C-alpha cells in the first residue's frame, strides 16, 4: 500500500512564458493552440531501460573520451557534479544523465555551427553517466566558451552545459542547461531573462565548489537537479518554458 504524501502543486509563476518577444526564437517555437493530453502506451512507459553495463567509465570524462593518441581536450578543466533529487530532497538513483556543450572556444562539433572559433580535434562535447545510490553524478570536462547568436545585433550566450535526465523510458526525459556562478553574461542573456524571478534563474546556476576542486588540475562546480515540486530545476521541454 502506498503511503500518503504531500502534493506539491506546480507554481506556474516559476517558469518563463513560452513566448517572449525579446527571445526571437520563441516566436516560432511557442505553441499557438491549447495543449492536448495523450495517454502513454505501455511500451513508452516500460522501455527501453538503461543499466550500468551500457555506460563506460570514460563516458563521463569529456577531456579524454574523444581524444586521440593520449591527447586531451583544450581549455579550462572543470568538474561538474551534483545530485538528482525529488521534491523532498530524496536521491534519485540509477538515472541516466547526459550532457553536451560547446568547446572552450564556444563552438559545437556540429556541421551547422559556423562560428569562427576553431574545432578542438580532441573534444567531442558529449558525455553520459548514471547516478549512484545517493543520486550523485559527476563529469570531467572543459569550461565551454561564450558564443554569439542571431537574436539581436550583439547577443552572446553565456557559458553553459546542456543536461538531459532520463527516467525509466525515453518518454521520461527532461532537458535543461546550467550556467556558471559569476558569469556576467548570464544577466545579459535574453533566454535567461525570460525567467520571471531571480530564484528561478538561480536554480540554473552551477555554484563554484572549491571543496571538490582538484588542486593544480580542475575547478569544480556543483549543480543539483530537482525533478519535481514548486522549486524544481527549470526545464526547457515544458509548456511554461
């Protein structure tokens, strides 16, 4: 028998609107009609599933997982770590966390990325890992660079890392991104500024964590991901933003 639990209603003032005129891409991406609820099939709910045998330990090390002949990715070496939690701060174990990002110069390894920064031949920009029994995850990578984007004349995306969190099936997927404490471009970003309150913005900031830093090697940033509740981490693939 399931134990009764407190219900956490979603705070709809917490998430940004789907349409924001200062974020030009949202004009085409925002819905024009009311949402339709679709029931999930048993196949969507139950599979496919993931296990520890699907993940190689090198997958979480973006400094080396694409490098050739013992080389390393170029850039400021960092650790991104934290926990995946539910609304009551309980750990969510065995959860697949994936990340992707630009390189240290601000360029993605993507054929449509035409930014003039060079491609790093030893950096693929993708990684994945599973949370442990305490909901903990970590990645080794390089800090991504800022890059310009065609919103208005002189808009720049702050340094950021995209994160995908999977449940037990592909339909249970949430996508977000984290920024870095102290980055002055965060306050200038039209995407960030669609978030209506500072607490929501703060939920997307990875905090400098000197306790987890490796001396003479890597600076650490801590980013906990809260999946549900009034103060859930902001996710991109929700109607509210």
